[in-house]
C-alpha cells in the first residue's frame, strides 16, 4: 500500500472473488481492514461474488468507500445498489465482456461508476480484449445521454498497460485499473503508473 501511494495511484481496487461467481478465491474484509491505515487513497472493492448483498456491509466496515457489483450476479440489481448506498458507500456496477450495455441503463441514477471488463474476470495477467472498445464507447454515450457525464465515471479493468491504455481511454474510459502491468514493470511501480497515465492523457487530448 505504501509503495502504491508513493507511485502516485489515484485509488486502490481490491478484487474480491468467492470461487463461485469466478473460479478463483481471494481474500476477505479482514485483510482489507488490516491495510487501511497504510494508505490515504480511496479503496474500492470489486465484488466478483454471487452474494454481494450478504457481503457488502463488511467491506464498507473494512474501509472501502465504493463497492462494485456485477450485473450478472444480482437478481435485483436496483435493490442491491440501493443497499450499498444505505451503508454509506458509493455504488458501482460492472459488466462482463459478454454482457450488453443496456443491462445497466435503468440504474444509472444509482451509481457513480460503471466498470467495463476488458477480460473475463477471475484471473490476473490476462490479455486486453480490444474488441470491447466499441462497448466502452456505447457506455460512455449512455452515461452522457443520461446527463450523468459529470457524476458517473467510466472505469475499465483488464489487461491495462502502457500499450493498451490509449484504446480504452480514447473510447471514453476515465478511470483505468492496472494490476500486472504495475508490478511487472522492471523500472518499478512509479514508472508504470507514469507510463499508463501518460498514455491515457495523450488519448484524452486526441
């Protein structure tokens, strides 16, 4: 956490996996809570789980200011997002690569972020799916058309690196989540963050 702060990241995302919604199993809220004092950056939990309603409270108590749930995992998405807001966190919704954007159009008034996955969730180090860029554009247009351009961020997660970030940013993403590209950069975390940020900035400027 200290190294990520020093590298200049804007936020820290925790990938929470239950071994059911996705194949992998990661960590629980106690691990997140044990690190909260190490970073002043915002925490968000990406809940790749089948029971987000059951788990939400503990992740908010662990120090996560935002919870991201998957539309594919929520039988009653509107209710789940409302529950998260009632817990005092901001609510966000994620879309797997195969899920069409119109699945979340009815809840744009309840979220402050939409996450478009550019890999199939469950494993780190996967390759960026460039064919998701038209979908990113569609979600950006949906957000703008709803009058939420200034209040709903568009996040992309999966295979983000200095070589892929421009495509995602040019398509409309303004938050980019990187994992493997940060920790595998031989020149260190700070260099990786700078390179990814520079690529995104260049794309924004056209």
